[in-house]
């Protein structure tokens, strides 16, 4: 698994340091997006600044994407293979109002919005809120 993560980092032009590999490992085991605080709690000793810089590096190199789910804390999730974080790669997210988890719905792309003349899209975020499968049972 570590070799796979090293290759993934190298393919995106990111040097596979020990911390970056550890962060990739934690992110790859998540079923929902996580915040910087949640990531920090995954490590016994971790420098918050180093973790933040690692996330920013991953985001810059299209390894992860950032999600603003309206909770006040940005969440992060691994990009699927082939994602370049272009508008065509953007997908819908689901935020559970009970357990506060945010899920990527990668099979549901954000619909195209035809903007008025001279309007330019810089960012799109679509979050559906409700109860996840675990909480609605």
C-alpha cells in the first residue's frame, strides 16, 4: 500500500515524505471527508501547521479536494483517479445533519449552469443536507 501511495504522490509531482505518506494513509481509510482537526486527532503528536501545509500541497497538486459543507470547518477528501479538479470533475457532496459527516457523491456531477454574459465561474460547491444511511435507520 505504501508503494502505491508513493507512486500516487510521485505521479502528481509531490515528494513522498514520511508525513505526506502518513496523511495519505489516513485519508485513504476515510469513508467521509475530514477536517484538519479530525486529521490532527489521528496522530499522537502532529504539528498542526505541518498537517495544514501537507493538505495545501495535496490540494495544489489535485490529490485532494476541499469541501465547504457549511459547518464552518473545511473538510478534505481524496480525489478519485483521473481527477484534475476541473469543473467537469466536480461532484455533489452530502452532509448529514445528525452525525455531521460529509460524503463525496462522486457519481453525481454538479450540473452545468449557463451564466450571464461576462460572468466567470471560479468555484462551485453543491452540498445536499439531510440524514445519511446510518442515521436514517
